[in-house]
C-alpha cells in the first residue's frame, strides 16, 4: 500500500492496542504534514517551534506545548516552522465493546454526531493533563503502559463528557459541512485514480457535479491548496515513492506520474521537495 493515498491507510497500532506514537523532527520523511484524512483520531503536541494546523478549512497556529485534537474523518494538514512535534493516532472503533459504559460517547464520535474540542493549551487544565499523560505513557512505554493508556483515554473521554468539551456547531451547519468535506474526499479519490492522466479543473469539478468556479473556491477553502496545486503535490508524492521503490529512470517516472514535460517535472519536484529528482534519488540511495 503506497503511503501517498488520499486516505491514509496505514495501520496505527494493532487491534489489541489501537494507539500509535510518532516523534517528528526535521529529519522525518513526513515532517510537513500534507493534506490527508483518516478514520482514526489524531492528537498533536508541539514540543518546539510552531505548527500551523489546518483542519477542515480552519487554521490554528499551535505553539510550544499546545495540544491539538484532530477528530475522525477530518481533512487536515500541518506546516511546521522550526518545529519538533509528536503525534498519537488511535482508532475509536476498536475501542467499542471494551468498556460498554463508553460505547455511546464513542459511537457519537464515530457517527459524527459530536466532535471533540480541538485546542488544549492550559497546562493546568485536567483535559490537557490527561492528554499530556497519554504522550508520556506512549513515549516511555514503561511496564503496564498499555493498561494505563486505555485508562487515561477513558479519563479524558469522561472529562470531555463532564465539561461538554465538544465543538459548538449547529446540527444543520455541521451536516452541510460534512457533505462538502465528503465532496473533497471524492476529489481526492478521483485524483488517486487518474493522477497519471491529463486531467483538468473541469474533469475534477465534473466528477463531483460542480461548476469550475465554485469547485476551485470551495476546494481551496478546505485544503488551503488550489486543485492543481494538490494534483501536482500528489503527483510528486507518487514520484518520490516510485524513486524510492523502483529502478526506473527519472523520465519514465515523470511520465508515469502525469508529467509530459521533463523540465516542468523537475521544476515542480524542486518546489515541493527543495531538491531535484536526481538529488532526491541520490539522497535516498545514500540513506
């Protein structure tokens, strides 16, 4: 399964322990969190610098020690600046039946009837402390950390219920937003299926029955990229994956990823990776 899919399909954790921890610095291959979505929830804590997070079209600049909760199904991305950050990714669905008392709250989140509040910055707040303890448990992995992780998550969920820490949004507005977000995900899927072809704004808009003008506006509102910027980014991600996993020459890879002009491929590749395809291939070969 290639890592570039519009919907991230990497398994985080295991069915028995559905929590995964990631430490991300400048050396990490996915330091910049490009636009994607997944069914799992994600918690991000900034350790150094700042991290501009976009979730469903809304921006928030997270500073040192800020914790950001990304709800299931959210289209999100992140741009770090001199940043070190850590993430916890976990699957709500796999927590069902483990504790029947929590099933209603978890089902409300899975079915998008509720969304947990995103931003936690007060280190004296009990919700913040519960989330911070999750990071400590998963990072240190001391004996018994698995049981404590489950317990701490349920503690956090109980705090959310007690203090109604859910996003305040009218149900109708929430449902309308969900419909728009599902349209963006349809475009992601269309691009995944056709990125190696000569596709246009019209093709992408037509795939979801929208006018070109409205499609371009709403797509950028949600993803912070124009459709063509996202298409080029996706093609470069695919090209990087092919360079790392095959011995094909760069011209063939460019063509296979939808670039008919080698010069344009090099220009776009450098824009998104800060190096030429040859430099990237050399760096990977030496790593």
